[in-house]
């Protein structure tokens, strides 16, 4: 529980006001718990209601999305955009299309995005959106009609200086393209209103790779500074097989690690010889297939049904890159028992609070999502800059900036953990470092909202 009374009061209010929203409450609790030391030293935060304001979205939009399938039948989904905090810049954050999307999921993601975006050092506020639409099994034409219908309403709320969405689960280059086309049709303007765009119409080189690459840059820097170690020669387990997992696999391998497992929502593959990434790209990116197809071409690899079994594979480094709460206490204990020394999060909030305690109690180097996976949104910020400048940087230029940003994030989180008296606790460090900039901006701007 909270020692500080102000934090206790704010959390109790959030709990009452957002009853039953378990993911959102989980994300808020973690951040507030990390702020104990800082809040004790800063009474002006209570005077100015900074935390009460921080936990309440500036705006929460929910809307109907009707679309027609290929057989002419009409379906209705629910669309969302949370514009959580604009203290340091326009709202920025991805769009998720997955049947599990609801208000709690969107609010947890939007809340996390505030601090993540702050950590990048770029001027971006926190937002997130999506729909409970399930892209699985839909034709291209159905995806396009859904995206157009979704954007027809969303376009009323976003803009290059207001709110700049991007991809997340279920939203990649194809979906961003359909949404961008629809925004242009409605507004007759070509702007940087979305990021993750195709290279032919304003996208940035290295945005596709950025989250996975950034995760590995962060992990490498943390290993280097905290354990005098590196990816070289390490066995790595990565969950998921989407955008983040694939490019984390690529970079971890380039840095000398051996990635032996990947998964999707049905099951996981184990290849003791190291994953053949070209084959995975062909299955997942070209054919939009299932990860189990890997074993058809690599008979020496194993496929197992179910997602959580992946954490029973012995590894030195685990990079969860699928979804929230995918590592629970039992999986965390299994990882530790099998010798895992590093867990850095590519997905948003993939570890339950109990799992995080297991890491911290066992000296696991734990890189929390809002620090470790910030490379995606950071590179989205670089895409916005290039759009404003009306020019494109080379792959190497963007990649170098990304590397610099990820190293910086690690050092800011590490230094903040030291200042809070918990050196090396990057969860506390990331939460505090991300928070300070936002809180200062909120204080400077008086009571906006
Ligand atoms: P993709 O849609 O490209 O891939 C998602 C992967 O995770 C797929 O392999 C998917 O399997 C699996 N997955 C999704 N939901 C579940 C679930 N409920 N249970 C088990 N597996 C699941 O998404 P991304 O790679 O972009 O996103 C992965 C994670 O990274 C998310 O948490 C996202 O929020 C986070 N993230 C993404 C960023 C980005 O730039 N894209 C930036 C920062 C964080 P299946 O195919 O079976 O659904
Ligand atoms: O969770 C995330 O940071 C993202 N999905 C990327 C957001 C973005 O605006 O690039």
C-alpha cells in the first residue's frame, strides 16, 4: 500500500471512478507507487492537483464504427481514442485493433504513453486508440472498409498539431495506408497526421524496425552499464511474432545473441539452432500465416500449443513482445529458476506486478516497457520532424538518432533510480524520470483542463 497520504487518496479516487478497469488501475498503481520519494519532497504537486489531473484523461472519445463485409452484411464495432495528456506536446500514440480492446485497455495504454513519450525527450503528449474489431480472417477489402469507417469519425478529433496516431497490435503499414488515404479524402490536406506511413508517402526509414531495434539498443546499454556484459553469446527468448518481435529478433541476432523461440496467440516455436528469421518474415509478413507453419520447413524445430509455455525455455535474456500480462508470477519464477538474468519489455505492460516483484527480488535486470519499447514512438517523433521539414533522413541517420535516444533513456532512468535511493530499479527510475518533465510542464501551464 501507499505510505504517502496524497498518493493513497489519489489512488482511492481512481479506483472508485474507474471501477473494474483492471489494466488501467494496474498501470496507474505502478506509477503512483514509484513516486513515493519524489512526492514527499514536492508538496506543490498536491496544492496544484497534479496527480488528480494526471490520472484523468483530458478527453476520452468512444464511437460506433459500422462497416460492410464482402457478403454485404453490416457489422458494428466500437472505436476509441483517449487524449490523455498534452502537457508536453500533441497527443501521440498508436491504434490497436484486437477483440480484447475496451476502455480499460485503451486507458492503460494511453496512460503509459504519457511517460514513455516524455522519456524520449521529444515533445509528444500521451494518447492511444483502437477498436475491438478483429482483423484475423478478414479480406483486404474488409480491412480497408473498416479503416475508412474508423477514420471517418477519428478524423474529427486528430490533426498534425493536435493528435498523431500510429500503429500498434493489428495496425501496420497496410492499415495506416488505408486510414491516411481516408483522412486525405475527408480533409483535402496532406499532413503528418499519422506516423508509420509508407516510404512513398511521407514515412520514415527505420520506423518499421524501430521498436524492436530500440528494445535491443536499450537492453545492450543496460547490460553494458549494469552488468558489464552484452548480447554476445546469449540465448534469447522472444514472445510474439509481429512487428516488435521480428525486429527485436533481427537486432538481437546482429548483436550476437541466439534467439531460440517466438510465438503467436496460438502457440510457440522452439528452434535450438536459432530462429531462421527470413522464414519467419515470409510466414508472418508476406503470407500473414501462423507461427506453427515454421516447423513444416524446419523439422528439427518444435511447435507447442499455448502461449505461456514459452517462458519454460531456458534463456539468459527474455524479451516479451506480444501483449499485456503475458508473464505472470509462475512464469517469472520459471524464468529465474532456469537462469534468466534479463527481462526487457517490448510489449506494453507484459509483466504482472507479481512477476515484476520476482524480477526485483532475484536481481534480474528489468527494463520496463515505457523505457525499453520507446524506440517506436521516438522514431514516430522523428517521422513527424521529417514531415515538417519536408525531407527524409537516411536509414543510418534515423537509426543513429534512435540509438542515441535509447541510450539516453537508459541513463535517465538509471540516474533517477539512484536519486530515489533504489539504484538499478529501472521501473521506479523510468516512472520518475518520465513524470518529472510532465509534472513540471503541467505546473508551468497553470490549470489547463
Ligand atoms: P503485431 O500486431 O504486429 O503483433 C502482435 C503479436 O503479439 C502477434 O504475434 C500476436 O499473435 C501476439 N499477440 C497479440 N495479442 C495477443 C494475445 N492476447 N495473446 C497472445 N499473443 C498475442 O503488434 P506489435 O508487434 O506492433 O505489438 C506487440 C506489442 O508491442 C504490443 O504490446 C504493443 O502495444 C507493443 N508496442 C508496439 C509498438 C509498435 O511500434 N508497433 C511500439 C511499442 C510497443 P497473433 O498473430 O496470434 O494475434
Ligand atoms: O506503444 C507504442 O508506443 C506504440 N504503439 C507506438 C506509438 C507511436 O505513436 O508510434
